[in-house]
């Protein structure tokens, strides 16, 4: 038996939120406003808790297609080159890219927490988790006890 996650409900909710944005602001708002609303309101709906699922390639492509369709509708094009360019220009990563980043950071965080709790490889852990600060996650600020243990060594 194999465990499989369905993203159908997430995609339906994403489309509902995206269509409500189009219904409310329509073509009155600029593309920048529509994309920012998408990034703030719709993408979290699509990606909610998916980093814990082991998604296969076809499911990730399905999530990417969902975002691509929004950009096709917004910019009135079916040319994937234009869609990709617009996504890069507005800084809107594909869901597969976002999930890959979340998964890699999550794995590193879990390893850091394990090493600090077990006090194994503490020096390695400290330097590895310091690298996470570059992407905005401050492990040792949340764990003052672990930081004081580090300073003592």
C-alpha cells in the first residue's frame, strides 16, 4: 500500500481565491497588484502544509500548471516563454521550487534541532544553523539555552 496526497482541494481553493481577486479588482488594478495579491492570498492556500507530503513529479507539475494558468489569464497569453519571464520579473516562484526550498530548509532545521538536543556535533550544528540566518531563520535566537551551551564550549 502506498500513501498518496491529493492536491485537488488545494487547487480548487486556489482557483476560488484567484477568481475572487479577478472578480473584485478585474482589469482595474495593475498586474503588479494582481501578482502581489496572488502571492499573499492565493499561493499560501495552494501550498498549505504540502511540504510534509512526499509529492511525485506529476503532482508538482500539476501545482506548477495551476500557477501558470493564473499568469496566462492575467497576461492574456498562452506562450510559456512569456509566462516564465513574467514569473521571474515579478519574483513569483513555481510551487515546485517553493516546496523544494521549504523541504530542504525543514530538513536542515530538524537536523539542527536533533544535534542540539543530543549535544552531538555541536560545533558543526552551530556553523550549519548559522547558514540558515541568511534565509531568515534564526535558530539560536529561539533557543537561548543551546546558545549558552555553545558559548561554554
